[in-house]
């Protein structure tokens, strides 16, 4: 009986109706234990079946949270026969993830795309993931990624989360939520009447309702555990125990009242997360428990036995397991280990065996270590970390325990888990050899930097690099580069700043005979920051050429350790004003990250690419890249959203994202996030014509080594200062920009420098610089800056009284800026045009104007001849969604075929 959930029920039914009509839907149902999530979702299941939906369930189980892809396997098991129809890379990724085939650790994005394709085949489909807070980390991230990319699959995904969650459920943040509160008094009384058949006087009824606090399970269960006499005169003494805890305590009391064998059987069932009845009975036989022991537990309404073993409510499982004595828990796990097939399920057997151990056991620890290796091979870093942590705890020899604790700490850090420092403390107790000590020092430094985004991070990385120098010269050089990158990112110009770190990095050991791209990049940056920009440019160009040239070299960017440096290489290409190289390296970084399954690096690669697409005026592709990065939820993606919103001139959106970034930066102690936000605000205010605000923001951005290294801040500061009537504030930025442009010798740099000099000049000199800037910028891909140069040149001409020339420049600027979607700058050009006496023409309508940003991206890709599968793989969308978008594209463009799409000139 579903009581008091009419609004929530209607919201879920609306999702089903939309999916039935060809759409997809996602919702996270949240609330405390017992609040009615399960009843509401069960009603949704029944409604879905009546509407013709297939329904597939999965559930997170607390004891199963260490097994990589276990939850995902539950959900996908019925569809795996169709996996042979998937493209081979998706088949391979899914097979390795589920342990069905050997191979390298799978790309989680490919796993997600494979799951998306499987779920899309038989719509309409309702997928319900209960107790999602206990999903293993790999499953949670893949399912959340799939949820963010469903489109026209006719799939509804429902994630049921308990508040507060038992584990980190950050993966699901940002998805649409339906949060359940307690029932109102009238609905609570109605539900209570179904649980207590005996008459209740008003005082007792009101007391029960008050104690239950609107929690439906409490209204149903608390009366069952209360003596009948209480219904006549009262209902428990008030206390401060939470309602879920009180419900759990009630389940514990009912379990404790059972015979000993029935209680032990419940403990075994609670420790066995798969619900396999045959396995449970084998474990029971191992303990000498007869099948008849199940009857009292079933009669008490705690669980039911069939082909599967099902607890009445997840709180029953946790109540039983927590109430069991340590001895009984060990007995249960020992019996389960004894009856689990070592060939079929070695990892679960190893885990149960480890939980049965008292003290230490090297054999059990070694078995867990092997399980960790298998988990890592499947891409389950969190599972590998959990296995290694327990292995370290079981290891008797101190030296081996320290090594395993260090490996566990590395795995925890890679998985983003907070226990890495705790494990480092165990490892530090040693003994460790010199190499292991150095690796411990390096990991400690990386954790410190990533945790605080500044502070002692660069200094600690430098210390680690020095320690590694005689032990592992190659890793020492990479660690020096780590420290230098950290100093650039933090923007600290004190003792831990870029110059100080670069001076220290001069002591790095010599590179090998054939320097890797990473070695050339370190040398180039050290020269740049110690001897000056002009001295460093040749070395930086050699490094960038090496990254670009050695695409297929096993010792260069295809190696995982070097691939991660493409992030810094792309930013360095910006520092030498090489727009072609930025595009090339960003595209390569994205492709290599996809091919290698580098979950942590793909969003960063997409971010660099999206920023360069914005500067090139390709806002629609930048928006799609930002959307894909946002769907991964693995790194902060607000940077890309902020820069895109600022260049589009969307004040409210930019301000909102800016506020979020600044708040997050304060929480982590990061400064670069604030500097980048200030750059975006400078762009926005320059577009809006609020030059004093732009000057304040740009001045702040110019304080950042990261923003000056990538040359983003200079031109914004110079334009804002000149337009504010304070050109003296532009002197330092202009001098630095001019010298850098001369040293780089590229059209991008020379064009920006010429425009900036024009802004501070007068008379014929100014006009000469404006014309030079336009000529230079025409020869590069940075279309936004070319358009803005036409704008400022037109503004200057108008102020010189040369209306005809001004109109020509402003007309060009307005057209370019309108076409790319730079709304604020286009409006500024329109205002200037009106001031010349010309009414700005409305932008000529193009057929592609009707397309969304995503549709335009899909249309462009299809126009190259790519198939729906190929486009879907690139954009992480299912082929069905691509086909649905194509139908919309054809309708909007009044065409009927892909061939016609290729004939159109898309922007």
C-alpha cells in the first residue's frame, strides 16, 4: 500500500511516460532508511510493467562494495548475450571488466558506452539500482556516466540512495533528485492503522506517530516490537536515537529472539552478498546447520528463501551483521570461504577467507594480493586498494607488511580514497629499502599537493625528486617536472614559487642518452623560468615537436607516464603562442586518453581542447566537449564551463559558475581556480563594456603564474586598462607580451602584441599597429582575437571621426562575433555601429541556426562520412541517440539523407 506519496508517484510516472514516447530519464531517489524509497520504487516497477516496460534490477550490497564492477554486472547480466553485436573495443572492455576475458584494464568510458548500447536495444526499459550508496566505485562511476549520456534510448534509470550514505556517492551528484521526507500526520495515521489492528486511543496513536517522525517503516515495524500493554498507556520513552537506528535495533531484537542455529544462518546470509541460496545452504552444512533453521527466521518476517535469499529490508541485513559477535562473523566468512569455488570465484573466496582470520596469515594475505592484481587488471582500483589494505593487515613480516601498505596507499590515492595517508603511516613504520622510502616520500608529496592545491606540495615534491635522483633518475626528472607544474598551478610567488622551484630543478640528474619528450619539456621550462622567456623558447619548441612527432614511439607519448604530460605540453604550446600545436596536442591527448582508457586524464584533455575551441570561435564544439567532460565527474570541469560562458557574454551563468569555483577554491586552499575565474570575469566585463570591473579582474588574473604562463591574462588587462583611461596599469603586461611575441614569432603572439600596442598608441602609429594585428591574426586559428581586433580598430576609427572606415571594421566584427555566439562583444560592436549612424544588420539566418550545439557537432561528424556507431563512440552516446538526433537534424535542415548533409556548408 503506497500512502502519502502522490506527488512523488506522479513525478516517476511522468518519467515513464516520456520514455515510452522516445525519450530517456534519470532520477536519484534519496531519503533516510525506512522513509519509503523501496515502496515508491516498487510501485514504479509495477506501473512500468503495466505500460509495457522491461524491468531490470540491481542493488548495492555493503559487503560487495570492494568487488569491481559487481553492481554493473548485476544490471547487465541479462543483456550479455547481445554483447557480441557490439564493436570489438566495447566487447573487450566489457569482457575484461566482468572477468570474462583477459586483457588490459578497460577504459571505463568504453565500458559505459557498451552498457549504454546494451540498454538501448530493447526499450522501453526501467533500470532500478537500489542501495546505490553501496555500489562498488567502478560500477558507480560507470552507471553515473551512462545516466548523464542517455538520450533517445527509451531507458529510465532510477538510483535509490540512503541518506546518510554508507560510502561516497559523489558520482551521482548533479543528477535529478527526488528527496523523500517523512509522511504528514494524516498519512502517518492511515499507514499506522494497517500495522496495528487493535483499537488505539488518540493519545497513544499521536504518541506513536510523533515517535516515528513520519518514517513509514517505523510506523510499520516499531509497534511490532512493543509489548501490547504499551498500546493502552503509552509508547516507549522519548530518546535521541535516530529513527533508522531504532528500526535497526528492532530488527536486532527480533533476530536475537530466534534459536541459535537460526541466528547463525541469518549471519551467514548477511555475510553472503550475492543471495545465492545454493551457496548459503552449502555454507550452512559446513557449519552443521540444518535447513529447518530457516523456518523461525522466515516466520519472524526477517528474510525469505527461494532460489535467492532476500532480506525483508536492507536494514535487516546490516542489523544482523552488526549484532553478530566477532566470532560468529568469522565463522560465517570461514564457512563461505570453504564452499566458494576457488576457480570460479577466487576473489570472493579470498575476501571471505581474509575476514575469517584472527591475527595474521601470510597465505591469506598473499591470496588477497593476487586478487588485488586481478582487480587492477579489470580497472577496479578501489577494489585493488581494499584487497591490498586487508592484505597488509594480515601480513606477519614487518617488511612485507610495509611494502603492501605502500602499494595499498598508491591504489587508494589513484582511486581517490581518503585512507591513503593512514596506509602511508603503516608503510613508514617499515622497514623499507631506499627505493620504497623514496616512493613513499613522493606519494606523500602528491597527496599533500592534490589535497591542498598548494601549501607545502611543491616543496615536498622537490624533496622527493632530490631523494630519487641517485635511485631512479628518470622518475626524479619527472618529479622535478611535477614540482614545477605544481608551482605554476598554485600561483604562489613566494619561496615555493616557480622561480625557486625552477632553480632547484637545475640540479635534476641528466636525462638518458635519448631524451624523452618529458625530459625536453623539463629542460625547456627550467631554462624559461631561470634565464628568461626568449632563452627558453627554442627548448620549449623542441619539446613540443617531440611530443607531436613521437606519437607512435613506445618511449614517448604512448607510454602512460609520458601521456599525462600532454596536459602541461598543451598549456606550454599556448605559452609560445603556437595555436596549431595546441590544437594538435589537445586532439592527440583526447584520442590517446580514449584509446588507453585513461579515465582520470580524458576530462583534463577535453578541457584543454574546449578552451582552445573557444578561443578559435568554435563555441558549439567547445560546449559538447565540456558536456562530455562534465559527464565523467572525475575532475572539476567548471573551468571550461566558465570560460565558455564568459566568451558567450552570459552574465548570470558566468557569475554563478564563478561563485561556485571561488567557493570550492577556498575549501581546498586553491588559488589558480580563483585566478582562472578572474580571467573569465575580465573577458565577460570587457565584452559588456564594464572596463573598471574588467581591469580589477584582469589585474588579479595577471598575478597568476599559470595565467601568465599560458598568456591568457595579458591582452585582457591591456584592453581593460586602456578603455578605463588608466593605460599606466598596462605597462608591465604590454612589455611582457611584446617581448614574448617577438621571441615566439608566431602570428597569434605578434597579432596580440600589435593590437595591444595600438591600444596605447595615437595617430598613424596606432592605425599601423591595428592593421598589422589584423594581418597577423588572419594567419592563425584564434578567430575570437581577430574579431575583437576588428572591434577595437572600429572603435578607434569612430573616435577619430572616420565613420566610413569605422563602419567597415565594426560590421566585420559584428558579423564574426555574432556568428560564433560571442553575444556581449557582438552587442558592443552593435552599439558602436549605431553610434556611427548605421543600424547593425540582423545576422543572416542560416539553416544550421536551428540546430542545438550537440546536433551541430553530430551533423559535422556525420558530414565527414562517420557512421552512427563511430559518432556515438566519439561523443559517448548510443547509436540509437545519434539516429534520433539525425532525424531531428534532417527535419530542421529540410534534407533526407547523409549525402545531402555532406553537401551543406556547416559552420
